[in-house]
């Protein structure tokens, strides 16, 4: 069974540009989560989808971040326009039940 | 709100040494507790978990016991190997909300094992 995959693995962009991160969850997992780790700090929750619906987006830092999960399969996280403080590692996780979550390898975003 | 506190690293040990990484939590109710590990260049992997008080999670020689009286979930291994070098994250999830919930993580502890 394939695990959670994320694309790209690394992205380097200039401040003010747009970046879109993609996450493909484990097949059949209705629950999809986005987290990020900034500057070696704790991993923080961003949002949670159940199928195509946003269950909880309380962790989204501001309206420059937009997440979608059309059709309840893969998800995208767009940052527009990117700021320096958005640099970090963005993790995606999926779960069949929401209890045990399986993580992808992460996307390292660097904003210059 | 919920929070997880881990001992600061890095922790440097010689191979075959005993490992303890401390983790304490603050949470309402009865959370489930997890240890995740991130090996160099890889993503987060679930290492072990415990869902109720006095449960012991174990995997790959690592153990952690859910201690509700001390709100702790310390990670231990009797004899570490160089291959255990990684960043270890303690986390909790509220298991009784009726809906799938988010993980709350600690800051991570880097372990470096040398020969």
C-alpha cells in the first residue's frame, strides 16, 4: 500500500510569489491534515479535511493560505503571496479514523 | 489549550547507552499519546502509541508508559544504536471528541548516537 506522498519535496521562492503544495493521501483515507514546522519549533496543525469538507481550519495563519481537496482525494495548499515567515516544512497526514495519522515526507519551503 | 513539553536536545549518547527522552503534557480529558520519529531526510513515522492510563506502547526496542498521575509519556530504550539517530516528537490527540481531531506536538528532541 502506497503511503502519503507530497510534492514538491523542496521549493525555493521569492517573497511575494505563489507556491502550491500537493498531498496525496493513502487511498481510502477520508481524513486529511496539514501541519507545518517552522524554524525547528513544534509541529503545528493547520487544517483538517473530512473527504472534501473542511472540518477544522483553526490553525490556518491568515488568508494568504488556501487549502482545497476537490473530490475528496488529493489536497493542495496554496500560499499567495508568500512571506519570509512562511518558510518551514509542511507535512500532510491522512487517517481512516482520525486517531492514528500517517504522515508524508513533507515539503520544505524556503521563502527568500 | 492542550500542550506537550519535551526535553530540549540535542541528546548525544554512545552506542548501547540507555535512552530517556522526557515528555509531559497538559490536556483536558483522556488524550491518546504518541511518539513519532523523523530520520534524516525522511518524513514522520509513528513509533508507538498508548490510548489510556497505564498502557505501555512499544516498538523497535522503544517503550513509553502513559502515566496519568504525572501527565507523562517518557520514551526509553535500553540500548541505542547509531541507526536510532533522529528527531523524536511526542504528541497527543483528544480521543473523545466524537470527531477526528488534530495532533498537538512537542518541539522535538534530536538524538545523536555515536560509536
